[in-house]
């Protein structure tokens, strides 16, 4: 019988239970025992949801206290030796130190999981890295699931993907040299799972959707021939793109099943079905695991029916990828517009869609005729709804003049005009935008939303916070200030709430990393800016100080990437709509006297297609959108942008083509390694490499900051170098933020003095 299974389920809980448990534990408000009890309860609740929805094989091992790639490192016994921890005896406190750092060691580097907004912790590989299987954490979860009567399907990051995702440390070497030892660890893990009486194991190899070197592709033969010795049935899971070019390779591997993402890449199916091995399961990813739009069940069932004619019982039904990237349950959304809600499906609703597809497949369309009719009606209503399309937005895009995305003058002329009025010292200091979002700020915002605080009182509370932030920055000696963003809930949600074409949920949270969750807006229609969004707050902040205060905006690509985006228009067109709305805000800020404006674009790299053949087209429209957002400003207005936790080395020409006057980037966790790429490329504009990691509670020592800045000065001329943290300080407390910034300023001032004596 065709089976329904999941590649993974959201961890955080419908009301962010995991987030609150973790943060209570980190504050020592709850014990380790209480944390583990709460986590176990949440995990089991998710499994029982799946069981109730008719899921035949439930994923086990997809649940993580912080990150599944970190968990994989622990399972194979390969945590970084610099911490001095034993993976087999790892305490909970040590687990979180790997993720968050401690007094002597910075945390594992963090970067984006393929082209998603989820961040994973990067493995550190040394030429002498050793591996030792540590199956106990996974076996405990398998036993938990089996005790609930579930058929458990353990989920592991595949060995080649795990190797690929890591970085070489120390001397440079070929990561594939570690493969034999790593494979022995995987064999031991599979042996332990076999003893635990599981039938299927899912091995995730999403790197197959990338442009892999030939030697990595060749390694798949050895890896899966070796792992095939186990009596377990192995399901190799690919997702996020097409693997059609690897059809011959996949057909040749001794696998019991292969999962394909048929939402992102439906075109790959025809190629892969040719020569499909007899008796092999095809797990068809027919439900979108990365977006929230309701499935067109009639069309999807037709595809499933066609597949079943060819594959019979070897067809399994699944989401396209893990549901980690979707919110948990739409049923909680009691405030959403009724029409809009009828177009949506969160993780729990996607389980029901799979259940209906299976019923329709096995029992016939008539058995789900009412559900098919409801799906058809929702699809038709969404296409024709009057809130979707705006003639004024379409006309504005259609009549944009040529070169409308270009600044008046090249960077050198702009830099001279900006220096003339800014009069900044060498190595100017700034921060990335946000300051601590205290309990008082959150309480005032919540009271305002509930109607318990009127607009005047709320504005006064936020103004008091802005003045506090300005005064603290002045006292610290920071050169270019920010207003702290006290009034903002999230860097995308805040803007989406004020733009036409966006809608918002109450509980539509997804995990970004660890306990950090974001609530992406829903872009359902054409985007426009009805009125100014930030001008009043920025003008007030600037009125408090003679120092320049940055206007703070989120860029069009990031707003696009960090939203659930409509699927009835090309993403490039939606992005251009957002860019024009942001440009309206930029020009209003400039007209109001705000002459330093930061347009954050941390998501440019994550939006990059997985296949290089598709890069140029994406980078062209993404770059145009950013430039459109700051078009027509005066040469003397300084445009900043910020990017973090991504690899930029292979797209530096496109980053330079954004033509921002100043770019700030995350570099502290990687020990300024990223700057080598900027130096080799000879990046032409100003740059602020982050000198300390704001995602860790530790306060950097002065010698650490001096070391990082010295490395930066080796590759970036002092006249074009800025000093700043890695990212915004929203998640930090005031004591640690002030202490870290004071050290940053102190070290910068010392370096200025040294540089002055050498000129």
C-alpha cells in the first residue's frame, strides 16, 4: 500500500513552546529536568498529531534542541576539539556551549541551510578529525516514538552532505579524505538502529541539488555500496531542486527508495522515471514544504494517479522537504481574513492534504469529492480576488525609465561628497541597527496591540527608549548612531505591516536558529506603500543629537526572501514592487534630513539558486531591486547595507554591483576569513567587518577585537574600514551590549592612535 511519510516536522511548537523552554533554561529559570520534560512532551505531541493524521512513517531525529546538523556531528562523534568535550559524555550545558559559545571559545560558525532562512551550525573538519558513533541520543527518541505505537523512520543528515557542509580548519586538505572513517561511524549508527527494530532510515543528501565536483559525485557509489550492507531499507532524500542530471547515478545506487522534490522541480520526474529500478520506492514530494499556500488537490491527485499507474505500491506521498520551514497550525489563526485563510495550509493542514491524497488515490476521487470541490473553489477565488491586483503598481513598473536603478555619480565622487559633511574619524564606529528589546519594550508593544495603551502613550514610551539608546551611544563614543528600533517587532514584519499586499498571522512562527523564531509575512497581492513607515521615528532620533543617525530599512530582496511569497507571479516582479515601495521611504527620509540610510540585505546570498546556471538571472534582478530601492538619492546621502551569515566569495562581483557606499558583514565567527575574498576581489567601496558575535552572550576580550581588526587592516585600507558588531543587538541584554560596545570603541580608539603615528 502507498505510504504517507514526512521528512521532518516543525520543532518549535504551535505557540513557540521550545523557544520559551530553552530561554527559561538559559536564564536558569527552569532546571535541566524541567527542560527535558517539556521537550519530551512537545516532541510526543507532534508525533501523536502525525499519527492522528494517518502518517504511516513518522520521522525521528528531526527534533533538535538547537540544530539538526549539530546533532549529526554529535551522533558521529566529531565535535570541534577546541572545546575539549567528549561527544559520548556531552552534557546539556556543553551542547549549548557548542551552539552559543563560552568564556574561552566562540560558538560554531553559523550559516544558511541551502537557500532557506534556517541557519545551521557549521562542522569543523581537521585533517586528523576522528569519528566515533554515538547513537544513544537517537536511540532514545526511537524508543520514545515506538512506545507511542508509531512506526519510526530515523532521519540522518547523509554522510556526504555532512562532510560538504563543514569547513576545513588548520591546514587545507581534501574533506573526502575523512570519508572512510566517517562511513564506519555511519555503519555503526545503522547497526544500532537495526538492533532497535526500525525498518527504514532516511538519509538526507540535499547536496545532490548543487553543482557538485566529479569526485564528490563519484563518492556516492562507495558510500551507498558500503551502507547497503545493513539489512535496513535506506531512503535517500533529495530536495530544494532538480537532481535529473544524476538520474544514472541514483538508479545505480543500492537504495530501497529515493525522495524527490516535485514542487521545486516537477520537471525532473520524467527523466528520473526512465529506467526507475524495479521495486524501488519513489517518495513523491507533492505538497510544498516551504510555503503556506493551500494545495490544488485536483491537480496534485491527477499527478499522483499517473505515478501510481506506473509505480503501484512503490509510490509514497510526502511533502517536498521537511516541514521545518512552515508554521505549525493554521487553526490558531482566528484573526485572519476569512478569504485569505481559505487559501492557506500550515504543517498540520499539510498533513491533512497528504491524508486526502492517499484516500483519493486508494479509494477513488468520489471518496473525497467534497474536499476536491472546496480546493477547486479556493484556487479559483484566489485567482480572481479583487485584493490581489493593483493597476497603479503594474503601471508604475511598466513605465520605469531606463537606468532608473542607478545613482547619479560613481562611488569615488559620492564618497567625497559624503566625507565633506560627515567628517568622520578614521575607522568610524557604528552598530547594525537594533538595540536590546527589553521586557518593558515588548510589554508596551503588546499592550498597544491589545488596545490597553493608547497611541500617544505608546509613542511616548518608544520615544523614551529611543532617547535612552541615543544617550548610551553618545556616552560610548560611537560615531554613527542608530535609533535602536524599539518600535519594531521584526525587521521584515514591521515593514510588511505597513505595506499593501501583505497579511500577518498571530502564530505563523518558523525557526531561524536555536530559539530564534521569525513570523514571515504573507505576500498575497501587489505591493505598495500607502504612507511613510519610519520617517517620524528617525527624525525624532536625529533631533536628539548632532551626530548622524542612520535611517534603518529592510531591503527588497530580504523582505521577499523572509516572507511567504505569492506563487502566481515571478519572484522577480514581486521584488521590484517591494523595491519601489522602499524607494519611496528612502526619498522621504532624505527629504526629512536623514542623510545616512541603511538598507539591510542579509538574504541576498540565501536567495541564490542552487544551480550556477541560474545565478546570473537571479543576481541581475536582485541587484536591480536593491539599486531601485536607493535610486535618485543625492550623492551626499550615504547608503549602507548589511549582510550576515552567508558565503559571499563566489558572488562578490554582484555584491559590488549593488553599489552601496558602505557594506557591513558578519566575520567574527569565521575569524575574518571572509575578508580574504573581499581583498582578493579588491572590493571598491567601504566595508565594516563585524568584530564580535552578537548571537553569543559572551563579551569579547579586547585582545580578540584587536586581533580581528588587525586582520581587517591587513586587507582593507583604513580609509575604507568601518568598525561594528556582526549584527543587530536586539537579542542581547543591556549589560553585555554596553560592555561589548565599550570594548569595541576602546580598541578602535587605540588603533586610530597607532595609525595616526604611522601616517
